[in-house]
C-alpha cells in the first residue's frame, strides 16, 4: 500500500503492515480520554503505546512551544 510521503519502514511511502483499518465501524467510537491542546504544526506520533504531540500555548503576548506525551 502506498502511504504518505516518507511513511513506511524505508521512508519510501510504502508500508507492508497487515490489518490496517480502512474505515471505522458504523456508529460512534468510544472515546477513552481527552485533553486540551493548543495549536500545532505537526501530527501526533504513536510509538510504543505512547502519543507524542507538539503544540504551542499562547498567553497574552507570550508563546510557549511544548512536547506532550500521553
């Protein structure tokens, strides 16, 4: 299967994994947890059961970039 540019074991846009979900089941998915995050410029990354996410928190005129781990 061809994936997003850079995806796949060899970073060539090809992955060989099996049992990838092609679509979600009908009805609502059960939400396990939620947390507020700020705006960001990258997508979440899942690695070894953890979710890594970058965002930026803006308070008045100060912006703070963060790396979040869930």
